[in-house]
C-alpha cells in the first residue's frame, strides 16, 4: 500500500519539490508530538474532527486503524498532504477510501518522492477523480499498485471514453469486478486499451470454445490475450501431436483448461512422456483432467507418483486408487492421507517423499 502512495504522490507533486512544503506543513511537523502510546486516543473521533470524515465513514475506517495509539503519524501525513495543496474534502475522500494511508511514513516513504519527481504529467484533480473510480473497483490500493507498477496507462487513460466503457463491456460478458481486476493484474493494458482490441480478445476466447458468462471465460481471456489466431492454431496442432488427441478432444481440453495454450511445448512434451509412458495414463484420461498439466512435474506429479506406487507395491494402498485423486489434493491433505497413516509400516516414507520433492530418487522408490 505504501508503495502505491509513493507512486501516486510522485504523479501529484509539482515539478518544484521545494515549493511543496508549505508553512502549514512545517508548522504541523514542528508541533507534532513524539510517538508515545496515548490510552485516551480515539481513532474514530480523530477521523471525524481532524480528517473530516462523517461519523459512519469514521466508524468503518477506524476498524482498519485500531493499532494506532497516537495521532503523531496521521498528523504528519495530514500535514504533508496539506503541503501538497490537497483540500480538506480531498483528504477526507482519500482517507475514507484507504484509511491506512494515514499510516504512511512521511520521512521514509512520502517525502523522498518529492525529490525524485521529474515530471508532472497529471493534475491533482484529474488523478483524484480517477482514484475515486479505481480504488473501489480494485477494492484495495495493493491491487491497484500491482497494475500501476507494471507501467499500465490507467492514470493517463481517458476515464469516461475508454476505461468505463471497457469495464462495462467486460461486465456484459459476464465478468464481475473482481474478475476484471484479476485480469488487469496479469494484463495491465486491459482497461486502457481500445474497445476493438478487447472485442477481438473476447472473440478469440469464444473461438476456443469458451462462451461468455461461463466460469472459465476469465481464464480463456487471459490465455488468448496475447495470442493471435495463428498461434492458437499452432498450439492446438502441437497438443494433438504430443498427446495423440483428436480435434474434438483438444477442444475439450482447451475449454476446460484454457491456460494450456500458454504452456511451453517443452513442458507439455515432458509431462506427456511422464504421464503416458511412466504413470501409464491414457491420453483421454488426461484430456478429461487437464488441470494435471498445470502441476509441477518435479515438485508434485513425480514425487506423488512415487509414493502412490510405493504404497501399492507394498500392499499399503488399494491398487485401484486413482492417481489423479492423489495429485489434485493439497500438500497438507496428501501428507495426511498418504504419508501419516503409514508411519509404522513405512517409517522412512516421509523422508523419502521430501527427498523426491527435492529431485532425488531414494532407493525405496527405484522400482524395477
């Protein structure tokens, strides 16, 4: 969050750092009390009296500032903001949206950015109006920062003519605001992009068999965002060749796991060789459980295969036990179900499994 504040403030500050520290800022900084716990300090009252929040806003915001025991830090932040020329209404709106802004360190976090400022592309009013839109959309400043730090044009894009229409169109496609934000984090150019580009991306997602409104649609958009139709066709051909799948089967795989289009050919080849040749799975079995292709070969697929095979070979596990069920569960659940119950019969199993996860093959896992 503090990094977001640094980024935004560098956009808000004027080009002359020296002019940003107003007499009011210096005065408040000079009289700000040392940071000592103050048992009588009431955060909610402070937000109302000093920050200009309404009582309902303050009640909601104070829950995120319950750790504050003194007004020293928020006083310093408010004086800094006053020095930037932000009005009381601007400050109140900012604090209401993101109460933890008051916890920023002025000397270590905010003030240094004044000296680093080298340009003033945006006026504070423009930035504030955009923040009023983006912060509720992203739900947190951390999420917004993840997009901003990747050089996205959110702060320079036209809010009314570009960003809002794009967001509205994505909602029409069945995406929630949460899904839009998740897409923006991995595709930071999304909202500032042209409508034509987004419509083309949606068409490609539908073209791989994932209709609007279904739960995989967001993943399909992510998968095809930077892929042309030609690249998609090439990847489909590779999947058919690598896993011996038909066109119809590849269609099932891609619709269930669109991200397979982003997996490297080398990775797909190595997992095909392992799952088909070593584990002995049928290609159609894999096709109906394509999420297996997202799991780490060395960190998950291979070590768990060793454990399952060891247990079956030693009569400790039903030979009909499905491999996929051993792979899909969490690490904690796998250990509880496949390692812990066999501590007495196989006392070194946990150690051997840990070694397998490190890329080693203990002698007990070397089957002939």
